[in-house]
C-alpha cells in the first residue's frame, strides 16, 4: 500500500479509503523547526485542563478548554505532550 503525504491530502483530498501519512504532521508539516516562542504555553495535560494521553478517555473537552483559554488570553501555544489523545 502506497501512503500519500499530508500535502497531497490537503491539495487533492482523500483518495479512496487511504488515509494520509500523518507522521510529518505538525509545524510546517515537520519540515521546519518550531520557532522560538516566548508567549504563554497551555499544556493540555495540566490539571486545569485535564487531558491524559494514551488513557482511552475522551480528551475533547480538555483540549477545547486549553484552546479557549489561549484565545481568551490573547493567544499562545496549546501544547499536546507526546501520546495519543482520544
């Protein structure tokens, strides 16, 4: 099976039943280093948000809360630690 890139997916949409290879997802699709950032960072695993990677529990509300908090405070980085979020 030949996977296609996220760039291809964004340009062409889904092809059949194949999913894009998200291994390069992230800042600039993993092609550039994340720039230095001196603003606030909102870690979704912080107890105030409550997401826990790899626990099999829905993290949608915790991640959305971190995004809304960043928006309310004028921006920042919403950080998701390594792992899978449901």
